[in-house]
């Protein structure tokens, strides 16, 4: 079910909500331009949240509780998250005020991330996405304005004849459907990966808002290509001794092509 807009007016301009949307879009644009793989200015090693690394080095990895919220794995990922933030965020900001809204947004994202880490503390899949924060925004909207009409695309083409292409549904129903759909999609995706844990709003079940997906990151695709070409080029893919660091390299950094290929295939996008 695709929501298009709500109909509640706001008393003030939602400057924080638009600023958050702008930051997410700009960061994704930089990701697409520079490429965010295992190295570079937007390295997933540095900015995405890796549960096992946060548990092992909480102080060093603490900034990723914030930075992971502004990274996205694909155009559909960022577009879906920003659509929900645009529809529901302005009224929540209007109710809370600008300062409390930004604190609320960031707190929801960090709590969702910590919930994911608590469920799966040994996961090595990088987590990224704004879904945790946006899930909190949707929950607040549902509490504040449960009966507010939300215009959505009629999901049943046969009913277009009777009700038209667009219909209005109460906010509580749209938000409930959103969480149920993400929960439904999350379970088989996490079963396929075999690791990563349950998290909602930005990735999974416990804290996600926005289209949930285990999205292959553009940087991961490039690393897989390198790994596929390595044997043909005569580059040995040997295992790295386990005592050289948590990720097979010195000080926990990946060592060689094998480590990069093993580590980058997926990101947990929420």
C-alpha cells in the first residue's frame, strides 16, 4: 500500500523535517557519486553500524549509532524512507516543536539500532538506513492523529472501477499495515542471510520505518566483481589467520581480497 499524502495542516514550517530529508538525499547522492564500499570517504567500515564491532569497541563505534541513519543502500531505499518522512514527519514536528522533534528523531534511530544490536550482537552485516528513526515518527503520528485520513493508491485494481485509483484510509490502518508489511518481509530476508538479527525501522523488525530490505550496496557489488575476477587473474584467495583481528585483518580491518568479498556482500538496510 503506497501512501501519497495526509490532509492535516501544520501551524509552522517543518524546517527540521525538510532538513533531515535534505541531508539524507545529499548523503545518498555523495554515496552514488563517490561509491561507498569498504574504502573511501563514505566507507561502510567507518560509517555503517556493525553490531559485533559496536559490542567489541563501544567507544570507537559509538558515532555509527548516528551516522548509519543517513546512509542508504539504493535509490528505492532512500526514496521510500523519505516519502514516509515527508508525509508523517511535518505534523509530528508541529506537535513536538522543532528542537524536540530532532531529538526525538535521532533518539528513535539510535534506540532502534541498539535493539538490533541487543537481538544480534555478533552480526557482522553493516546496518544502514533511516527506518528506525522514521518508525518512531510513524508511531508518534499514530498516537497523535490515529484517525487522520491518508490518501493511498488503491491496492486492488479491480476496485478502481468503484472507488477510483486513490482512496483515503485512517492513519492507524496505514501505519499498522506498514509495520506488518515490513515485519512480513523482514523474516524471510533475515532467514536467507542467516545472520543480522531482527530490526525494524531502519532494518528489520524491532525498529524500522520505511521500506525494509536487505539491499546489496553498490560498493558491495564492486567488491563481489573483484572477488570473482581474482582467481582468473591468478590472485590467491587464501584465508587469513583468525588471530589477526575480528575481521581477519590487523586491528579488525579486512586483509586482502577474500576479506573484502566475505564482508561486503550485503548490508542490512532498513
